[in-house]
C-alpha cells in the first residue's frame, strides 16, 4: 500500500491534536485580525491624504492686480508622486559617478563575498554533522580545521559590511552638509531658519495648477509646518539620523536580495526544484502578507522628530532667556512647559516603539520560526518518500548531511525574507525624516529664488512683490502688501492670513528720515525686512537705487562667544593678523577663507588698531578696550585676546 502524501499526513496529525487545532485557529484569527486592521488603517490614511490636499488647495491665496488678495481656484489632484525618500536620494546622488555610489558598490561587494563565505560555512556544518553521525573522527577533526579557517574571512567580511555601511552614511551626510553650506552661503538657510518652512501649502507642490501632497504609500506625511527650531534640528540631528537610516536601508535591501539569489542557486542544486519551490512559495506569500500589514511608520517617525525638535527648542530658549525667566520668577512655569514637551516626545517614541515591537514580533515569528517549519515540510518528502521516488541525489547520499545543510540554508533564506520586511519597515521609518528634509530643501530653493530676485536687476513677476534696481536717487515702494510667512515659500505666492502691511506706498529721498511707529506685531520689522530683501512681499513693488544696498540693524545682536574683540568688530571679515589654521605653514589662508572674505559684502581695507580703538571711544564703548587689556595683561594684543 502506497504511503499517504506527506502534506496530508502532516495536516491530519495536526488536526487530530488538540494543541494543533488551537494553533491553527490562533493563526487564522490573528491573520484575519491583522489584515482587517491594516485595511482599515490604510483607508483612514487615504482619507487623511485627500484632506491634506484639499486643505492645501484652500490655503493657497493668489495676489490679484492692485495688491488685492483672492483665493485661488481649487487644485486638481495630480498623479502619484515619487516618495520623499526617493526624491531626497535623487538630490544627494544626482549621478552614478559619485562617492555614495562608490561606497554602495563596495557595500554590495562585501555583502556578496560574505554570503559566499557563509554558504561555504553552512556546507562545512553539514559535513561535520554527517561525519559525527558516522563516527569518522579523523575526518571530523580535519573538517574542524577547515571550518576554523573559513570562519576568519567570514568574520572579516561581516566587519567590512558594517564599515562600508558606515562610510555610505558618512558620504550621504557629507553631500547633505554641502547643500546646507551652500544654502548658508546664498543666505537661503538664514531666511528659512528665521521664519521656518510652511506646512500644507509648502508640503504640497503647486505645479501647473495641480496640488499634490508628499505621501509615503498610503500614509500622508510632510503636511505640517516646520518651525525655526525644527529647521535647526533637521540641519543637525535629523540629517545624521536620516543618512544613517538611508545607509541601513541600502544594506537592508542589498543584503537579502544578493543572499536570496545565491541561496536559491545553492538550494536548487541541493534539494531539487520541486522542494525548493515549495519553500520559496511560503516565503513569498508570508513576506507579502507581513509587508501589507505594516503600520504607519512614516507618520509615526515624523511625529517623533517633530516632538524632539519642540523639546530641543524649549531647552534652547530657556538657555537663551535664562536671565529673563529668573527675573520674572517663571522657573516653575518653564519646568511645566518642559514637562509637557517631554510627555509629547515620550508618547511619540512609545507609539513608534510599540508598533516596531508588534511588527518585529510578527516578522520574526512568521518569516523565521514558521519558515523553519516550512523548511522542514519542504525537505521531509525527500526522506518520507521511498528510495527512487524522485528525491534529490544529496538526500539519497546522506539524510543527516542533507537535512543539516538544507535546513541551515533555508533558515538563512527565511532570514533574508525577514530582512526584506525589516528593510520595508526602515524605508517607511526613513520616509518621515525624508519628508521633513524634502520640505526644507524645497523651502531653501524658494528662498534662493527670492534672494536672487532681491539682489538681481528685477524681482519676481508682477503681483508677487516685485523688487527692482533702478537709476534713481530715492527708495520707493508702491502698493506694498506684506504677510508674515510661515516659511520661505510665502515668497513663491502663498501668503497667509491677514496682511501686516496692506497697499503701502512711500518715497524716501537722500538725507530724509522716516519714523515708523506701531505696537508689537504691526509690521514695522516686516517692512524693514522686505526693504532689505530679507523677506519678499505678497504684492507691490520696491524700487532700490542701483548700486545701493538696503540694510537694517537686527533686534538681536550677533555675538560669537569665541571671537576676540578685533574679530567681533571686523566680522564677517577675518583679520589678517589672525593666526593661520593648524597644519598650514606660513599663515596661508584656505580657499574657503579667501572666498568668504571676497564674497562678504562688507569686505574692505582692514582698519588699524588705533582706528578700532577710536571707533569704540566714539560710540562710548571704551570700557570694552579696558576689559580686553585686563584679560591680555596689557595694551599689547588686547584686541586679539580671546573671549
């Protein structure tokens, strides 16, 4: 009598057991519950994404002729856009001939060689098991030596993989830092750092009459405004975190794909096509299901980053305003404010970590441990069936070695599927940071456009706050309308709420003075910022005499703590008497230093020490010279004393 099929025999045994029936029922309930919960969450996310697009369309305000503000027509939803992560990567890696690509290639090479060495190690484990079963001790001891030799390159390649991942993260961070430095040099970063980046209208790209929200799959991300504190956080901590996650994502995708390809070839030779296809079918179905039930990691990560920025901003403000807080006796209020910010930060982190815990549990259980059961089920027919019934040559030669080698490789294949699921989770997590970085990049581009308009021969198109340099002796404005921007994108045609200044016209000739009075928040500083080109107006024109530069004194003075008195007086021009950087002989200045001095609008002949002292006496600050002399221990070198 022919034996029953292996699958029917196994399922029958599970069905006859009470524990087996309980496990099967639990699998069905959990799978159905997670699938239903994921479907409902995706539906809610789609509704939220549509609401973001509608709010963005409703907030866009178009300036009409004569300076009036009218609402724009509702925007039409465009086709699905690339993810924020992909757009950020395009900005950081514009061509294949770049440093990040070279590091990514070395990472892939290290991963491939490591997998090859690990496959050889798996083969050695199988041989050791077979020799142990046959008690061939001399051959076993010889194989142990071979195993020890192969373990060395495997360990070295594992370390090389980690090193290549770290170098890739560093190269991406370097490219991002170059963009930040460029934006500082053009002044765009300063404008955005001062006013933040707009929310819904900035996160939604307005192109060709269509408004589209940055979305990660079915998650609406990138819809919130970036405050100035958050901009600073993105420049530093979030840039580090994003580049680390992008490098981990590259390794997390490359490693399982390469390993899965190599393992499939090896297992096909070892097990045979039929048994291998059965195992691969389980991993494909299980991996797809795990990916489909993943929670909204992008929005959770963005929420965590926003809460972290808010907490850091409160600490920074407390340090900056320490004297005022103490004078008002507001210590308890500030402590309460910090506590609230920390609770929001902790809640956001807890929500993200709980989702990662749930996702990690499902991924590990499904793709690793159930994968081991699937591997047993795929290999067992080779031993279950009678000899000559289509089993592989490896199984026929030695069941123990076949089982050990195949099982070890199949477990590795299951881990590859799990790593792909983890990479998908990492991609969703990185999407939250990418969306914030992308909003900042867009805001910087808009600020650079505004800065070019403010310093070029003419400004933006009529209706957008035109700024012109004309052959005239007077400074004049016509029908000027100014709104306080939520971000640099306000200069690109997205003014907000009621204007601070509406329809102002004036003319100021040489030698004339003008007193502007008003309460807090009435637009006095906003007017100066627009006249100097720091902000852009919503509507109207500003005419500046050709060859002249409009400047104003900021409300908060710029003081660099480590500067000497001479450096503070000459800033941003570096004194010629300043010591050269370490490692540069003869006091030669670097190319960046020379460029900084040349590009500075205040670059001029360096005044002598006597002229600097006379200038300080003229404005009643001779006490600074006395304090510098006291620190230096005399008049010689007093202006160059640090601090």
